[in-house]
C-alpha cells in the first residue's frame, strides 16, 4: 500500500515537473524586434541607439532626453542596483532621465521564464533587458564586468562612463 502511494506521488511529481518544464521552456524573445548600435562601446564620444524590451515586454527606444544609463552584467551588480532602487520613491529613474539595463543573456530560458521574469515584474520601476549576447557585446566592458556601469549621455552620445561598486557611489552618480 505504501509502495503504491509513493509510486503515485512520484508519478505526479514527474508529470508535474514535465508540465512545468514544458510551460516555461519556450523562449518568447524575438531578436528581430530588438537592436542596439553602439559605435565605440561605452567610451567617450561613442554614439548609441537601441530598442530593447523591459520586464513587462514593453518596447523602449533610446531617446535624446535620456541622460544616464545604469548597466549591469552580473547578478551581484544587478541585485545591488535593485536594492538601491527599491528604497527610492516611485519615478526615481524617470525624474533623472535614467534607464536601468540588465544583462540576462546567460540565464537558461526555463530559469528566466519561471523565476527571474516573475520576480523582475514585481519591481515598481522599469528595467530594460538584454537577452541577446550580440547586443550585450556592444555594451560590455570585460575589464569591469563585475561593476555597475553608469553612462552619462548627451543626445545619445557618451559623455562619460563610471564603473562603481557601492550604493553610495550609485546614489552620487545618479545625482550628478
């Protein structure tokens, strides 16, 4: 009797796991809808344009009015920015003409769809997402990949780039 119950529970777990995997393993990202053109990485004088999705699948295009980009390429840096932004008032980034961009390209599709995106959707601010490694390479500075990149723009041209690590540095960079 106990064997039948255990086998039944095991069968339910296997079927449930299969359904969970099937429902969350489909990649809904369409690379043909998104792009980035960065003339010289995050270096001063580089021009950039992009069209990227946010965590709600809404499409955003870089506008000339954008003054700051916050870019993260590693999980720890992303968590640091998220913790900082969660403490701020609603509209914090918009008031500073800033965008937060996070690289999620290394994440397996099932993890992204089942866990990461639902968590990101609980944020009160928009976060643009880099799904595609070919787009990521245009922004990524390998020497500073562990840090938070703060890019100051003027009419979509890079005026300066800072690589920071702490919440205090992030706050200071966004208030300049």
